[in-house]
C-alpha cells in the first residue's frame, strides 16, 4: 500500500465512505454464506481494514460509464478477496510482522492455513464469477490471478541482490504482480456498465493506474532493505528520479485515457484518484 499520513487516509475514507460501505457490505454478505467454513474466521480477519482501492475502481468506472443490468458488488468482493489472499502469501514470502497495523495471517493461524486460504478464495471467486451473464468477469479475474502469481515468482527468481534487477524486469514484475488486478478491476467495471465496449480501453487505464500506484508505493519503501526497488541496477538518486518520473508518466497517461467520457461526479472522483499517484 502507498504509505500515507493518518490525515490523508481519513480524507480518503471520508471522501469515498459511501462506496466503501457498499463494498464492505458486499464482502460481509458473500462471506456470511461460508460462515461454517473453518477458514471463515481467519480470512475475515485478513479482510478487515484496507482502503478497498481496487473495488473502488470497479464502482467508479461502472458509474462513470453508466450502470448496466448486472450488479458489480459481487465482483468487487471477488477482487478484494483475490487481493487479500495475495497479501497473505506476500507476508509469508517477505516474512512480514505487520499487516494493516496487525499481526499477519500466517503468524496467527499458521503457514499451512495461510496456504489453504488460497483454495478457499479460489472457490468463492469461481462461485461469484458463475453468477454473471457477462463472462468477461470470470476471464478477467482468472487472468489477473495467473499474472499475479507469475509476477510473484518472477520477483522471487530475479531478486537475488542489490544491482541485479534490470529496469525491464522491474517494470514487468510490477505489471504482473500489482497492475494486473487494477486492470481487471477497471475492465470488469466497464464490462458491467452500459458501455461494455469500453472494457478493453478501461482495462488499459487500470493497468496504467496500477503502475503509477505501485511505483509511488515503491518510492516510499526506498530505504527499506530487501525491497525490490533497492535491488535495481539503477542506483542512488538516479534510481529515485527514474521511478518518480515513470510513476508520473503512467499517471498522466491514465488520466488522459479518461478524456472524452461524459462528465459526472464519479468521473471526477476517478480523476482525483489517479492524481493521487503522480
């Protein structure tokens, strides 16, 4: 996540409170159907907190293009579940001790349970996707899951030591590991709107937003040992400058892709969201 001050986080939550409440209610309804599952409580623990940024992209895109026939809320729940289980596994790989100001899943419930959570989430996501007549919901979620795991493995294989990660590999890892789910979020939001023909274009918008987001997030970790950004072949001030400039380029490109859409309150919120990251 992008490291923000408490005041910034409060401002974000207040500005998008209505959307976040809808997203959280959707998650509660979805999880309630599986309350008897032994992984229900551990996964619910990991779902607590977070800004719901990716589900928010779904809703803002959906509203900006005009709501369609099918409800996007179950899809937002599936996207947040996929994001959450990726964090659960990231914490194991990175040996993290804190997640959202709490102990990470694996420390409380064990590594075996953390790994099994992915099977549980996969089943829930498949069930959600099967509800939609719009088949691209399932295909986008599937593509994102495949690419996210590919990005994680690529990072694991290439992150050997300082100066050993090329800029090309770095960008590719971010595209796969992080930006792919932003792409899926934007594409699904469009596919479930009244302008589903824009789903590919909005997917590209989401990819660029995701890149801007992750590049800015990496800059906040530039002093943290072992982070991917600190293993880049580009070092020192040149590294910081290149990452910052790249984030700005992606952000401006994402914002430009919103040109031509009909003005609305949701589009204004979406534009402001992009501007947070460049």
